[in-house]
DNA sequence: ACATTAGTTAAAGCCGACTTTAACTCATAG
DNA sequence: CTATGAGTTAAAGTCGGCTTTAACTAATGT
C-alpha cells in the first residue's frame, strides 16, 4: 500500500501575502509589473501566492538589502528564467554585488567609528573629563582615527 | 623679539572645494540652501570655503552615511548653532542615530550571509559538489541559516 | 580686448521606488 | 439581496536628494 501524502499547497491572496512578507499590496503589484514576482491566478481571476513565492520574496529582499536596484534584480530574474545555462552569469552578478557591498560595508563601519567617537567626545564634555577647548579634530587625532 | 606666525587660512572657491570634498558645486549650494554649511564670501561676492568647512563636510557625510536624512542633519545643525545649551540634545540625537544604525547594520550582515550562502550554493552547483536537486532552502537549512 | 573658464541665482527637472487615486468588480456575512 | 471589505486595472502623484537649465556676472590667460 503506497502512502501518498496529499500536500495541499496553501494559497495566499494578496492581502494575506502582503502581511506575511511585510510588503504592501501595491508594492507586490509593482514588483509583479517589474517582473520580479509572478503570482498565480485562481479561476475567478484573483492573484494568489504560495510559500515558495514567500521564500523568493525574502531572498529578493535580501538582495535588495545589499544594495541591488530593481533593474539589477530584473536582470537576475531574467537569467533565472532562462535556466541553468545562465548560472555562471548569475554567480558572477552576485559576486559583483558582494564586492560592492563589502566596500560599502567598510565605509559604513568607518562612519560608525566616527559617530561613536563623536558621541564619546560629547559625553566627555558633558561629564567634564574632556576639556572645553579640546576640539573634535584633536580628539580624533588622539585616537588615531582619521577624518 | 616676538615670533608671530602669520597663519594664512587657505580659501577654496566652490570648484576647488567641490573637488576636495567629492561633492558637486550644485550639491554644495543645495546643502547651503538647506542650512547644512555656511560658506564665507569674499569682497567680490564669491563663496569661499576653508579647511574647517571641509572637516565639517566630512563629518556631515559620515552622519549622512549612517542613514541620517537632510532634515535630521538640519536639526543637528540648528542645535549646534544654538551653542552648548543643546549639547545633551545633540548627544541624544546621535545616540538615537546610532541605535537605528546598529539595527540596520545587523540586517545588512544577515543579508550578507544569505548572499554569500547563495554564492556558495551556485558555486557548489557549478563545481558539481552540490547535487542538482538540492534546493537553496535545504542548503540554508543544512547551514542552520534562516530565511 | 577678448575668449574662455568659473561663479551667481532661481526655478524646473529627474530618478528610483513606491503610493495614491479613480473607477470598477468580486467575495461573503447577515 | 445588499452592505462591506478585498481585489482589479491604469495612470497620476509623491518624496528625497540631488542635477540641469537659463540667463547672467566675474576672473583670468594671451
């Protein structure tokens, strides 16, 4: 006797799916118009999305979070639709994205250092253990921090 | 005999200053209109900037780099112009900025992890040590990485 | 003296990424 | 059967952060 699991794929209509993904309905329609996501349609013509679509949106948002624009995402999606022949292209694109992101990341870390230094400097002024005439440039220099 | 160093403060006109700061001339004028920077004027009416202005711009760009908007920067500048009475306000503002930035930073790190996992997964497919039917969700699960 | 390059202003334009509007249809509880 | 809430479309609007344009004046090299 064969056991056959009847896995019923859950259908999410746009409102529920919007809540699930954190995007708005209009944003989902916008992404669809840009070709980033392809929801399905039930017989009555209403969109529905699945858990697989949710996974895809999550991944998409991570890529977006690394600084990819909608245009770049479209390119990725286009290649994805073309199948395995474009895997190296996609790999190369993602590597380029990572390179840019790492660079940006270092700048963010530097800005973070400067921000923290400034906070410490203000705190020192408030607490009175940095003298009134010590300016921020000197303070940075004393920490060997640039800019 | 008193030695008096005649320190001549270098004046940068907008073009030179733009090159120095990496901003464009129009952007410098825009920042001025928004009250973020106050260049000086020579007798002929032309703007000039100093090294102190450059330091200020650099700091401003770091704040901007942490996600502060022009409006928030304006608030900071306004308080700065009001003098020491607003130091605690500025300190509080910068601490809030840091809190938001740290949060954003963690999300960026997570996106980075997912991006790298995807790159490794593609690389595995290309190199043939990840089987054709291993999907990315499984691969993430195997790494104990979420989403 | 004059051509070229740099600076001046106010106002309009642009771009990406959505959001809002308008005018409509569909779904469903009472 | 009808009120209400959700979904449909295409098109226009918004917003932040500049950039471009237009019409002009100032500075500088030959």
